[in-house]
C-alpha cells in the first residue's frame, strides 16, 4: 500500500508542529551564523501552509505539496522560502497525478526535491547547507526503495529521516561555503547548519506521517 493525500496532509501537519516545537532551537542555531530568523520564518511559513490546507483541501499528494511550495515561497523570508518552495514544487512534479505513491516514486520525489534545492541554491555536499541533510537522505531513500522491492514506503522515509539527521550533525565541523554563514569564514566551524536541521525535521515528519 502506498501513500495517499491523507499522508501528505499529515506530513505537513507534523512538519508545522515540528517547526513550532523547534522554533527557538532553530533561532539559536541561526544566531551565530545567520540572521537568527530561521526558526521564526519556518514556523510562520508552515502555519500559513496549515491555513491554506484548511481553505483548499488537496485531492492528491502532489496538490498538497504544490500548495505548500507556493505558500512557503510567499511567506518565508530569506533563502529558506525559495529553497523549500522549489523543493516541494519539484517533488510535486515528480509525483504527478498519482493518488497512491509507491516506494520508487517516493524516492524519485525526494531526489527531485534535493535537485531543486541544489539548482536554486547552487550548493553541494560539504558546503554546510541543507544539502548536507538532503543528499544522504536521498541516497538512503533510493537504497531502501530498491531493497523494499517497491513495497515498504515507511522504510524509505525512515531511512531518509535517519540519514538526514546524521547529515545535519555532520555540518558541525564544516566550513561554510554558501550563504550568509560563508562570510564568517573559519568562525562558521563548530556550528550546526539550521537549514540542515529543519530539513531533517521535515523528513522525520514525513516518516512519522507514514506510520
């Protein structure tokens, strides 16, 4: 059994809850290497997503993700809005009109999201950005989809979430090469990237919604 629109809505609901619960943590992570606004922006953006979902209930997973993309692009400031907006939009395109997302399609959608972030932000693995959470997540999801025989979608999302969390931690010793943090040079070392952390929270929410 695949993932339907109810999963997508629950994913976004759990993401909104995670952004509210971790708002202060994300602000504190962003303070030494950014504008201190990542937590506030993400919380506000996903609250707006919840309002939009209530106004216009989506009929497919892709419709839910497209609505999320448009809302985040318009409501989230800084780099996060365009990056996450592009990610959700690319994922929606990859899902197409399917009402029942299988493991292979899910893995492809996660890769499309990551590729959108890379295209928009021009960052690579090792640059100390959200890409450092997304790339291992995509690789783990692809491997899980193959081993699951296109059946266990929860296994795919669980693998992605765990890899993203490990990836976020891996940004601690990195020298930032993109974004505002890159202006700090060596002073960026020793701080965890807030975008990588919020990415891990979103992917963990996706797994939680599939349980």
